[in-house]
C-alpha cells in the first residue's frame, strides 16, 4: 500500500463518526470474521487505522520486497527459546537501542511470529505509516524482513541476535516479492524430488500430441528430462521467485577478442534472470529440452542453497558480499 | 534390321531368364525350408543351454544364500569349499542378494532406504516416519561419497539439526550411527507433530495456548469442572529424540490443586503416555472437560 492510499485510509477513518465505524466495516464485508472480532472499537481511531493497516499487510504480504536473513552460531539454549521469553527479550533489547519505537508482536496459526516495528527518533514519535515487518519461526535460523532502511538494520539485527540466543546474523542473499516464496524455499516446504528405487510416474501435463508416433519415440527421453528437471528444481507448485542475480568478477575469456582478454583486472558484469515465476521457467527449460540436463549448477544452486544473489569469482561461486544492503 | 536386333535382344534376355528360373527350380522348395528350420533348431538349442546355465547358477546361488543365512544365524565361520574363481564370484553374488533383501526388509518395516546415485559417487537415503502404525512424511537426504563424504541436498526442515547430528555421530566413519540418530529425531518429531494434530482434532474443548514448529513445547489450558477453575499445563519436550515430554508442569489459581493426589497422577500420566490419549483418560475420569 503506498503512502497516498495509507493517508486516504487515515482520513476516511477520521471522518467516519465513531459509532458508525463498526457498522460501516461490517457492511463493507471485506474483513474475515476473525479480523472483525479482533477490532476493538473502544480504542482510538488512530489505533484502529493501525490495526487495519496491519491486517492489510498480513493478508497481502507481497506488496514490497522481502529479504531473508540467517542467524548463525546458536548458543546452547537457542533451541529452547519460547514465545513469551522471545517477546520480552526482543522488546527490551530493541527499546534499549532506540528509545522511540513501537513494537507489536503476534503469533500466527502457522507458528510464524510477526513483529511490526514503527520507528521514531529523538525528535519524532514512531512513524506508523512506514513500519518494518519481521517474520520469524522460532527454532529456525531464518528471519524475513521488509521495509527496513540500512540505517536501522543494525539495530534490528542486534535485537534479533540477543533475543533468539544466536551469536550473529547475516544476509541470506535471498529476496522476492512474495513472502511465501522465500519462506517455502528456505523451510523446504515445496515438493522436492529425489532419486528413488520406486520411481513414481511424474506425469507431465504437456499433452500436446501432434503426432502419436513422435510422442512414442520421444516419451522415454521426455520422461527422463522431466525427472532430472524436477530433481533440480522441484515438482508441482514452486516458490515464486521473481529474479536471480549473478555478479561476475571473473576474467574475460574469448580468444577472438584480444584486447579484452589481455586485461589484467576482472571483467565485472551482472547477469540478471527475471520472470514472474523464475523457478517454474527454469524447470520448464530443462524438461522441454531447451537447456540440457543435468543443468548448470549455477541455476540449480538457487533452490539448493536457497538464495538468488551470487557473486562469482575465478575461484568459483563464493559467498555473497556481506555488505550488501537491502535497497529501500 | 533394327527391329530384328532388338527383338533378338529381347528374346535372348527372355531365354536367359528362362535358364535362370529353371536352374533355381532344380533346388527343391523343401530343402530351403528344411535349412531354415535346422538353423532355428540350432539357435533354440543354444538358448536352451544358456538358460540351463542360468538356472544352475541360480540354484548354486540359492544354496549359497541358504548356507550364508544359516551362518549368519549361527555365527559360524565361513567354510571355504573350493577356492575357485567361480565359487568366489558366486559367494559375492549371494552376499549381494542377501544385502539387497536385507535393505528391502528394512524398508518394509519403515526403516530408511538407500539407493546409489551419480554412478556410485553418491547415495540417496529415504527416511520414512511413522507414528502409531500410520505412515507420515518421508524425508530424503543425498550424501556424496566421492571425493569426500559430505551431505548434499535434502528436504529435512531446518529445525532438525542434520549437520550437528552428522558431527556428533561421526558420519565420516560411522554412517549407520548417524542415519539411526537422524531417523530417531525425524520419527520423534513426526510423532510429536502427529500427537498435536490428533489433540486438536479429538479435544476441541482444550485450548492450545502455545506450540512451535519443532513441537518441542506445548502449553494447554484445561477447564476443571470440580474446582471451577482453569489449569495451565506446560509440556516440555527437551529431548528431541523422544515423543514423550521430559517435564510436565501445572499452574493454577488454586495452589493446592497441582499437589493433590489426582493431579499428581495426571502429571505422571502425561509424562508416560502420548498427550492425546492421556487427555482422553483425564476426560473420562472427569478431571477436565
């Protein structure tokens, strides 16, 4: 939701008389029963606006880019951190680091802990129109954030590390518009395919049989390609990533171009793959035979390592730059 | 003159053909047919010999398998009858089929299954989980064997510490211990998850206040009819390789209640039986609704 939409909502709520708010929302009929119940109409209009915005973000988590962070080096008691402890610790640590901040923590039915942070500074009260959202599953090392400026990232990182009982946090080099995509990829909640003694029939839905005889000849080859493509990327609905970026810092290699090859320093370039559903496109390339199978490990590293930002040097693909900041 | 020479050409050609046909007809039809059949007989004889050899090998294998199985059962030393290449090869083949059958049996009883991948440079392990006789999720783990023993890709969720289990059980030298430990953790997790699912299905009146993805903590709210009060029950599953809790704790406004005999019994019930069955028993006794 952009700023103008948010301000419009604010003004709307302000103009509707207090006693008409509940009947208006009921008549609008766009909130689920659970959400309607959670709206406390004795609260101030400001609180109600915030609540509605929060519901909007939770129901539509794809309106901005989500980034994955990874907690590293757990302490011994990291595995027994429970919700109330985490909530208290996070709030107190963050409040120690920055005075004017508004934190709301809520647990969802899928065990995801949602944190909404409205940041203020020494001069102004917390800005509720541009909150940061953080999603974390306890006992996993992954944290998903959106709408976080580079200035505030170290504060959030510190609070997260201390409250989850890990020693450090790093950028997981994975970002996408859909929270579900990066979450499913890292939590391995999509259908992966492994070599098995009892191969199930991975039915390929492409039944464009133009010629039955051609199909018959190609059937075995097609099945084998499909199996390998699914082993590399997965079966069924894949997490919807929109892009993959490869930053190359390798020497230029082309015999026909001497001037470029003779250069000492690395040829820097960035290769970006973009698609509405990148993993689906890559899988289709492999299964339809456009790209050879087994495909290059650079592409299959995306689901294997759970990241879509790679830095490739002459020594091989290395860890992404630690200083990469999520652009705002 | 032209017509005559071409006619002569045609005629001579025709007579040539006639001679050819006659020379062919002197060899009787039946002879070629007989030849065909004889050749077929030879081919079938060769096939029969091959099959007989296969049957004999198979029978020898069976005998060897029987003696091997008996030896494994009695734990006797291996008898070397003839040291010929043939019998060694047969012995190897028998051992191979024995191992394959053992793996298959292991797979049937719900243990893990292993197949070779990447031309023998790796294996893929399939770990099945089950609880109370019901098969649940199957997890897969690819392990590279060459050049080093290393864990490849897998679909085990991130809250199961695969890497630390590999370290602790020394996967490099003792693969079996690592796989057994991993299977134990996965089965325990699947068991706890299943208990939570059954609890939610069978006991809708009991509110689940807290749980987590690893199912290592469970906080429930009981309503006690006799005391007209609520009891908060915390179940800690700190041993992640077990389906049962390591600690059960009750909290209640009435401080005396958790110390009563009845509730002490409930405490041990919850420690010793799966949570959904324990709750059914507690409901039957009227302690909770």
